[in-house]
């Protein structure tokens, strides 16, 4: 799969995810097993949805960009956010005993695979930069 197609697909996925976080935060929280949803939960989920929308826009805007430091920085920052979410999710679930669901486990494993794929494309772009392409 080309880098452009990969970034297009994860950009679309991120937009769908962000829109659900912004416009249906209660349903998004319930799917992760959150109990006693209040206004603080909803506003935090909406804020994170807007941040996710920003990463989606960055991904879509860079999908056809030529190999550059800015592209590689975008890929590495996105990988950091994805892996940070995976690590924090597992920490909260297993060390802090935050309730989790099968959806959480599936989503976390998907994000882990997504982060590894982002690192793969980052590595490919870094190799191309070393040979001057």
C-alpha cells in the first residue's frame, strides 16, 4: 500500500472517530465502558475529538506531500500520539483499575497496529531521505 493511500485511509478513519467524539460523546464514552457520564466527561471527549480532527487534517494535508523533514515530523508526532494512547490506555486499565470493555481491547490493538504502520512509513521516508530521493 502506498504512503498516500495509507494516510488517506487513516485520515478518513480519524475524521469519523473525531466526529463521533464531538457529536456523540456519550455513545463514544459508553462504548469504552465509562460509567456515570457527566458534563466533565462529555466536554473532555469533545475536546479530544477536536484534537483528533486536527491530526486527521494534518494527515490528509500531508498525504501527497513529497518526502521532507516536515512530513517525517508529522508521521513521528502522529505515532507518538497513537502509542501514547495505547500505553496510557493499558496503564489506566491494568494499574489504575479503570473499567474496560472488549471494544477497548480491540480498539487498542488496532491502534497498536496503526502506530506500527505509521512507524513503518516513517522509516521508509527516512531511508529515502538518506539516499537523497
